[in-house]
């Protein structure tokens, strides 16, 4: 087995351990019968609203992708962009640190005729929109809900500080890469020089050449976006709407249990901070960590008796159920593309002429 395979096993092992600890924590407080009984009391009509909300979550990213690809001269129909977003969601949630989502999207875009450079540029701009929206929501949550930090507790608050810092740094780096290639080039050259001093076997000239190629590619895309600045505004708007959909899920679960007293802003704001706190962790879909943070942070919202059932419903509706659906969409889309590729290949081979001879 390759080293990468071993690393994957390690990450999935860590994820399984965290999920096991979460299950142990929950079952230590409530029996399976009590959990099932509590979830059965939730209003199913309100829970059903989470389905179109999460469908809209995927649609928002698909719309952002369609905007960027159109501006780059590689417009694709919405249904294909929706497929790319489903693929991204699926692979992001089954790979550590969501590293598999964007490469998978670029791969399927390329199979549909979108150049890799344009697909990568699309993913970069969508990432900028996403990170900008995350940071904006987090700052707003901290400003308008200053007491939320007290609810998070010290350990989660530390994770929040680290997570927010990482989001900001990554966003600044991506913006530099696209819109300020000069500083990005100097920073990249400095990083390559440092890496080559630390790891002697690295080829500095080769790495610098690759950096120049990447910057040249992004510069072309940046010129297109500079001529259409509203595209980036639209991407950020779609990212904000996308995140708003995911932040709405805990409030719907809150209302499904017939609870009142906390506003949408308060519940959604708490979810914003929880998402930032676990967003940088190198775990598939933040599994295990997201559940633990929810149990700690939302205790004041749902109370001791309902926080575990609420966590199960929230994660099921916002992650695991969507994971199953997007996985099925990805599988079907992959199989259809393979069949289409085989048909085209058959048309180029003697099997096509032989079929004509037989007829």
C-alpha cells in the first residue's frame, strides 16, 4: 500500500475514534430508546424543510461556478454545474481537510471540455467567495453576539481563534495569487527558497518554473475577471447564500422540537462559530469533531435532554443525508460519462465499420 493510502487510513481511523467517543458520550447520558423517542417528537414537517434548503445549498455553488465559467468563455448548463457541486460536496466530505473536492470538480469539468486552467481558476474564485463569506459571517457573529463566545467555552474558543486565522490567511493568499501576482510571486519565490534549504533534494529551478507557469495561468483568468468585476461580486453573494442555507439547519431543528426563546440570528450565529472552529481540522467532513463541538456549544440552546438528538438530526440533514444523495449523483454522473466516452471511442475504432458491414 502506498504511503498516501496509509495516511488515508490514519485519518479515517482518527475520524472513527472521534465518532466512537461521541457515541460513547451520548449513550452515557441517554439510552438509544430515549434518543429515538426524542427525535420522534420532532415535527417532521419542519424537518422536511431542510431538504430544499440543502438542495439550495448545492445550487448556490453551482450558480457561482456557472457565472465564472461563463465569464471565462466556457459556459456550461446549470445541470452540469450542479453535478460539479454535488461532486465537490461528496469528495470534500470523504477526504481529510476537504482536499478531494476541488480536484474532483476540475477533473469532471475537464471531461466535459473545460480546460484545466479554467476549471482551476473557477475553483479558486469560488474558494475566495466562500472564504470571504465565512470570515464575514464569523465577524458579524462575534460582533452582534458577543455572549456566544461564553457559550462556546475555552477549548472551542481556542479552535475558533485558530480556525478564523487560517481562513483569513488562506483568503489573503488566494487574493494575492489572483489579483496581485507581483507580491504573490515574491512570496512564492521566498517559500521555494526556504523549502529548498530545508529539503536539499528539491529542484529550486524546476519549482520556480512551475510557479511562473501557475502565475501566468492565473493572470490570464484575472484579466477576464477584471473586465467583469460583477462576476466576483456574484460569486461572493452566492457563497453567502450557500453558507446561509447551512447555518439555517440548526434553527429548523430547534423549531422542529417546538422550542422558542432564541432568535434565528442567535442560533445561526452559534453555528457560524462552530463551523469555523472545526473547518480547518484535517478530518473527512469534520466528522467527530463537529459532533463534539455541537454537543458542547448548543447545550444552552437545546438543553441536556435534547442536545444529542438535535445534533444527530442537524448533522444528518446538513451532512450525512446530503452525502448519500451527492454520492449517488456523482456515481450516476461518472457512469454516464464513462458510457459516453466508450461510445465515442467505439465510433473511432473498427467496431463501427464492422457493424456497418454486418448490417
